[in-house]
């Protein structure tokens, strides 16, 4: 006979299509009350033919509790074997990982646990991973997010279905239909044992503080069940969020550009949407770059949207995890906060003509050609180099290469009037990151080339030109950039 809780789980799985088409399900079992109930309830549904998927049991030993943690592992193995299930265990070094990655113990444990479960699921061809989250866990999650600042998506709490990693293995929570009290009653009703983790009573951990102190205080002033009310709030928030996502998907298709390194959102289209859609588009921009959402708060989103509303570029918002949002012309840009490029020395280096000259990370090659010679095939440049040609008689040697300085002026080709280099770059809508890489080529009287943007009108080749000075400047990647590409 199926118990009341088992039937409720079966109905919840069916109504939310959690295990549709799943051939094999990995059960994440820690040995605690919730996961032990998940283990036995899912096996009961399997035995009665209500669940058709094959079940595999997995346990992640965090190595935080010494012999007690090892006993938890032994307990899970024993229970799984008693039920005739395959069981796989994995041990992870949470403390070492937390120290190395500068994470809290809670966050490090979660990341390693999810990673371990994904690896086991892939190794055993499991379509999904079932976790033992229940309504009380959801309530704690919602309150925790409220405490640090959240939006509609955060109010959705723990969803019945989530994706991690590459997204082809889904995580499901079949017991979100039950409270912790109902889980304990189920275990006692079946005379089942479980393992207690003494660290769950330690209120120095934020979640434990919420569980043992904050939620009981809220419950004292609540007419109904605070856990049930937060669960209803989460369901409503997820329904609303689904509508937001549908609209965001449509806008993303026509307003976002992603080149693998940065995301650019069209501010005009972004600002035409309701605020929840704007926030979702910003979230998707960060997610595309691999920015974790744990430390991104509502305040961060508000600041990003304020940035999009500003008409001036060059401003930025620093984000957790080494990411940045910045406004540039009509776009809101998300990218990694790369360290500012160190400027090349403003002290000029004389270019050897003809010959090769090294300037920082650049190679400058100068050649003298006869005007009657056909244009060098390299004038188109290459992936990291640009070539320009000048009338040699109009160039007053020596010629120097240097970085840009405030107050630099030149006569851009085709304009015929002196213009500040900074104003020229701004009017030409050159992105700020590209401006930092601009070099100046000057002779003893004037700037002849703002590399790689525009040469000077005063040194252009004409029909009267007798000899041509051809200069090619090639940038070479830094050693650390090469390593980054390899990764």
C-alpha cells in the first residue's frame, strides 16, 4: 500500500513532469532524514510500478566531520544495498577547496557536491539527479535571498526542476510537496533510521540561523504556516517569472550580441521593456559569460539598469566574481573586469627606417618603397597587425612611436582641420577598451598616424609622391593571454 507521502510525491512528479522520459535517476542521499525518506519513497514507488525509471544511489562525503562523516557514508551504502540499488560514493576536500577558492564552507560544499553528483550521473548515464529538498528548505532559501537582496526570480525559491553544468542533466526535487515535519512522520511510521548531523544545530552557519532562530520568530507572528505561505509565494513568483522569461527570450534574440568574451545589449530595446524583463536580460548577459548568480543582488541589477539609462558612456559597475557592466554609446556591455592594460611608456622610441623596432608588446616594421611599386599585399593587415603608407618626403625624420598623451592633435585624413586625438576617437565612436591600445606615430613636427585608426592628411600619398614609407605595426599577445586562450 502506498503511503500518503509516497502518493503525494508520485502526484507531484507527474504534475510537474519531473521524470518524463528519464531512463535512469540518480538519488542524492546524504543519510539525513530528508534524503533517507527520498531513498525509501522512490524505491517504494518503483516497487509498485508507479515509477518506471531505474534508480541509482549516490553519496558525497564532504570530509568535514571525520569519523562521523565516514559513518554517514557507510550508512548510505548499507541502506542502498538493502534496497538492491547500485550505490556510488565520492569524497571531496571541502576545506581545501574553500581555502583555495576563497569560498565559505557552505558554498564550497555545495559546488563540490553538485559537481560530484554531475560526474556520477554522467558516468552512469543518468538523465536526472533527484535531491531531497522539501518545503522547509524552500522557506529557508527564500528568507536567505530576501536577507541579501533579491528579485522575482529569487523569490521563486527552490524550483522543482533546475539545471547545472552543461544543462543536459536536470536536478529535480520530488519532495517539495512535503514539509520537514511530514518527512519525519513518514520515517517514524515506517520505523526507519537516519543519520543526524550535529553541525545542523550550529547557528554560526547562516542557513542554520534562519532555520532555528529566524523562521521560528516569524512563525510566532504568523497566523498560518510560514513555511506554507513562503511555498505559495515561491510558486506565484515562478509563474510570474516564466512570463518574464518568455518575453526576455524574444527581446534577447533581437537585442543581444555575444562574441564569446562580452555581451552587448542594445539600450534602446532594453529600456523599452518592463523592469522585470530588463533584469532578466541583464541576468542572461552575465550568465552567458559564466558569472555566478550567488552574490548578484537586486542592488547590482538596479545599478546596471541605471547605467543603461545614462546617455554618457565610460561609466561602469563592478560586479562580484571579477565581472563588470559598462555603458558605451548605445550598448550596455557585460564582460570580465580585465586588469587595465598597462600603457606603453609615453617616452617615444625612434623607429628604424628601414628596419624593425620593438616597442613594448609591439613590433614596428618600416620599409621604403618606390611610388611606382604596386601596393604591398600586406596593406590589408592581419589578425593583429595594421599597415599604412606615407609620402616619405612629407615625413620629417626621425619618426617616433609612443602611447597617446593628453593634448595630442593631428589632421585626420579626409578632414582637413586640426583635431584633438581624444575628441577624434570619441567622435569616431571608438570603444574605450580600444582607445587604451591606441599608439601615436609622429615625426619631428607632427602626428602622422593614430594607430590603428587613422593616418594624417599631412602625410598622405598623392600622385606626386616619389617614395613611400610603409609602416606595419603588429601586436603580440602577452604570455598570460596565451595561457588564458589555452584554458
